C-alpha cells in the first residue's frame, strides 16, 4: 500500500545531516530548523505565512481557534473525511453541521453546503471547512461572498491546486498534516497552518505556545502545539523533492487509468455496476493523488481477495462521520447523507506512492480483473 523505505533510502545521508544539525544546536522545540521550514514551505505554496505545529489535528484546532470559531458558532464540513475534520470543530466548542458529498470527487457538494446555509441553522454558520480529500481540491464557488471564514483541511493535499492556486492558499486559513501516510511526511507527528493574514498568523503563533505573546504572560487559553526541531529539519529536506514525488503520483494514476481501461474494467460511474469506477481529475483541479480510490459494488470481497495475494489496499473511510459512535451528539441518523454512506460501502484505495513501480500496478490490476471475472 505504501513503502516509505523506498523514499528514505536515497535521502538517508541528507536526512542524517539535517538531524545532526538539530542535535548540534540543541534547539528541539521550534528553533531555526522549524523557522526555515515555515519560510520555505509557505514560499512553495505561495502563501504569506506558515506556522509549524505538532500535528494536522492541532493545525485544524489552531486554525479554528485563531479564526475565533467557538461556542455559539457553527461550521459546515463533510461527513466523508478523517475524524479530525469534525473533532477539531467540537474541540473549540463550536457546532459541526454536515453536508453531503459529490459522488465523483468525494468532496463536499457545493449545492448541499448552500442548502445548509439557506436553512434555519444557516444563521449560526460562521465558517466552512472543506477537505481536499485524496489530494484533489474542494472548491466552493460561492467562496467568501457569503461572509464566511474559509478554513481548508489540506492534510492530504500538499501541492494540489485549484486553477493555479495551491491548496493552503485558497481560503482564509489552512491546516496541513505531515503524518507518515501523507504525501509530504515528517518523521513522527507534525503539522502546519498557512494563511495570508498577518493577524491570523500572529494568533496561531500565540495559541500554539500557551497563549503567550510575552514569555509567561498568557493572553488567552492556548495549548502546547509546537513543532519539534527534528520535524522541521526532516521536512525541509523533503520539501525539495515533493514536486517530483507528486509528479510521480500523477504518472502512476495515469498508468492505473490506462491499465483499467485496457483491461475493459472501467465504468463511467459515478456508481459501479459490475466493474470499477475510476477516480477523476476534474476541470480546474491539479490532483496530486494522495490516494487512488476506486469504487466497486463488491468492495469487501475484493479487498479480501487482494489481501490473500499480499496486495495492500485500504478503506478511507468505512464509517461516515455522522455514524461514528463518538459523534452521536451531532444528532444525525443513517440515511441523512446517502452519498457519503454509499461511498463508505464502495470505496477502495489501491497502492499509491511516488516509488510505486509499473509492474506492481500491473499486478494489482491483473488481480482485480481476475476477481471480477
Ligand atoms: C491526517 C488527517 C488529519 C489529521 O492529521 P494528524 O497529523 O494525523 O493529526 C486531518 N484531516 C485529514 C483529512 C487527514 O487526512
């Protein structure tokens, strides 16, 4: 599914030297290595500020808290994402309102969001939190016209673009994760908040360090959500290669498409019949293929068949967020978001990483062809 050792081996010497530099300075929390990554990361995304933090989950929490989202306010987001997209909203004390997804992109459906905004609950909504799921930007055409704060969950989308603008620079503020499975990964837990606003960046810096602007003078209830020096050093090295890795993912996605089409397995969708529905790059998007997610009506049996042949696959995500035990408080029921529920039953992510080889992809598609016949 993902072989991180193939990325590590050629970078071995460079990473050791970067880590040794942190050891020499003995600056383990923030420090020059983190500051350097914040600058070069923000520059690569074309955004004014990057603020390093301890995880993608904390990046979401910091972005929401900096934007003063809290009790009495509501945020609209998707039921088809990783848990943190919703839990971060609840952590700041705000209400999370969900809207269904588009079955082609798996991202928030703009029409469904507008229906929430026009409903009775709409008046309470102060922010929208789109998730750029699987590496394709979620663009909401009404944007800021409705006076809402746009908070991007860009955890899966380093390098993705919408009409030439990079994820992380599309909204008011954005959150990235560098967890091991992400397309840009640290050597442990790390995240980044990006924004073009000087005021928001200043608030994120204050909040990630216990609400301190001056040492031991606490202006607000912040938290310890700082980035490690080691993580900054590792990320600065990998930042030089990420464009190439994303290009390699795009080539691998194109190869999967060709293999499935040539095998006669590709269906036009959005829902699968007897074959597989392939993921698409929509007009305006520059997809970085964080995941390559197919749809099939026999998902669980296919996953077992592949596992028997030692072929990795993964289900992102088997349970939509409104049906999670921990989120019963949202007050939703089965049937409330039929697209998200159907996607949760049909999606299967296939092996996808920059170093994935063509022969391995052929093995995957051949096995799927065998299963379907
Ligand atoms: C990974 C992920 C997060 C959380 O990031 P962590 O670094 O694991 O805390 C949030 N949202 C999405 C969409 C993610 O994929």
